[in-house]
C-alpha cells in the first residue's frame, strides 16, 4: 500500500479504536509522581494503570507544536512542517570489519562521528551511537555526548536512558552551548510494548519535557510477540502507545515539543525473534507518518533497517526498502539512517557510505520543478530531430555532470570494462571512501570555554 492510498476513514478508525483502548484498557505508567499529577488533573488511575478519556486526549493534542527548530551557535535544524532531520546510527553493539564482528572501540566511535561531520546528508548527530565497552558505565553517556560535540557541529541527540544520564548530558549541552534558551538538544525515548512506560524511561523523557526541550516518543513492537500478529492490530496498539507518551508530555508541560515515533519491527515467529526489515515494516512507517500528520505532530521513523549479516544483496535490498519508504512519506525525523545491520546490532563503516548513496540518489531527484521551459528544452529536441543524438549538444555538455546522479561507489561500467579495471568490488570502493573521508576530516574550532567543558567531560579519555 502506498501512502497516498491511505484513506481518511482508515485514520479516523485507527483514532477511534485508540481512544477506546486508552479509556477502557489504559496504559501503565510506573512513576508515582507522574501518577499523582494525573490524579490531580482528574484522570482516572488504578495502581499504575492510567485511563485517558477523549477530552483529555484532545486537550493534550491541542498544545503540541507541529514543528520546532533545534538551534545551536553553529547550526539550525527545523523538524516538522517541511524540516527534516537525518541522523545516523544508535545502539549498535558490534562493528563489522573484514567480515568479522568486534566490540566497538573509542576510536570507532570517534571515526563514526567524523563520518557524520563530513556527510552531505546527516544534519543531526546521535550521541547514543554505539555501546563502547571501554567507557565506564556510570560515565559512558556523558563521554559519548562530549565526543559528539567535539567532532561535529551538528545539533545533538543526547541520552534518554534514565534520569541521571539524561540530566547530565542535557547539562553538558547547556554548558557547551552556553545557553538555557530555546531548543538546543533533543532526546529519543521509547515505550515498552505492550502499553507500558517504565520508570527509567519516563524519567529520561521528562528530563527533556520539564526543560521545554523536544523529545521523541517511539514504540518498538514485535507482531505476534509484543503486539497483535495482525497488522491492523499492531498499528492501533502502536498509535495508542505513542499517543499516551505524547499526552504525558503535554500534561506535564503543555506546548513542549514532542515527536511521534515508530520503529516497530516484524517478527520471525519460527524463532520468536524481532526482524528489522520487510514489507510490513514499510507499511508501519507509512501509517506512523499518516497518523502523525493526522495529529499535526512531527514524525520519526527508521532508516537503513536490515537483518543482513554481510554487505550483500539482502542487506542492500532491505535497507533500500526501509530507507526509501521513510523518504517517500517525507518523515520529519529519520533515525538509524546509515550503517546499521543485523537488526541494529551491528555497525559497518562501508555500509554507512553505501547507505548514504541511496539517500543521495533519492534526494537528487527531489527537485521542485523538472518541467520548466529550460528543463524541457524543446529547442534542443527540435534541433536534434528524429534519428539524431544529444552527445555533442551544448546543453548536454553543460549539464551532464549535475543533471543525472552518478553513484561513485556503484559499478556502472560494462563487465569487460570492469574486468579491465581490476574487478574492484563495491565493498572495496566503500572502504576506500571511508578511509579518504577520515583522512580529510577537519576538526571544528572551538572557544577556550568550550574546550574546557569538553576536557572535563572527557577526563581520562584523550580522544
């Protein structure tokens, strides 16, 4: 199903079924202070279970801003109403190198940051990025946040893994940017399917909301395991889960920016495990964006999602399906855009630049008007006439480098020419591109005060 085939009546049905679930089944919020706030506002609770009626839902949705602008001393990024955030990896536990997986090192973390900084597509850096065993657990999120600030001037996603990590990384961004005004960082949080908000997750999310900073609320259900096996049932449950989080932010701080998120996978029921790819996942992305638009809320979807274990046909096909769907629906925030595989568990430097080319190719044809008089070029068509060719035409010579996208990492020559050129694989080209990007990287120049903030956060790690 394509996004333009989704009926308004379908969205209204999803909304009505969601309202029924929120009012009659409820959502668990494992947070005493939040439960007390709900009760003071006249919302029914039973233990941790909270029941939102239609009036409460409508009141909360009426205060959500349809867009917001992340603003730092270096860059600005609008999210929603035409503004699109593109962020790369988050959460990988292994690095793929020469077809073997390894624990990520601090140097790997820095190198991914350098790729983000030099990317023509990335405009939002994700500090959660990868798990680094060498970083002490109690300081890991602050260290990663500081390294993200050190190597890239893009706005930054800070930690949302509980109250302490969220508050410390928000404070780091505040100190580094020397501001406490506006929206200078963002968090990405989750709901636990089915229909449960755990205490640590709530505290991480509210660390942003209470400071009037934007936060993403995303579900991550697995059909047949943590949501109904039916696609329609999963879509309705997902909507109820995310909407409950959106409501939470608005009841705590009306008007605080929030993003409607969805990273629901499909499932391999033969193994009882999640599978991050597929035609069903593409459907979930489409309905997530449609429902976010229905509520006039910015939407976050997944990016280069694949279960592939190597840089092979499966990996490329799954990645293209997921990434292209997010681009086609014009998601306001695309997360996990480049480099991840094996269900987000593994990161590949080579896949990063290959994924990047998928997005570059797609965006290269997003011009507003290809049917201007100049672009249609009827004069040249008439001059060449039937049976002619355009190779030597002035317009061809002037525009051939820019008019048609050329993916430098893909093999576009014929087989004989490819063989004469040394049979260089796409993977080898990608590896060379990564090495070139890292070699040419130039570090940002910061003030003495900014360097002092980073040095304190990175104490013991000279990176």
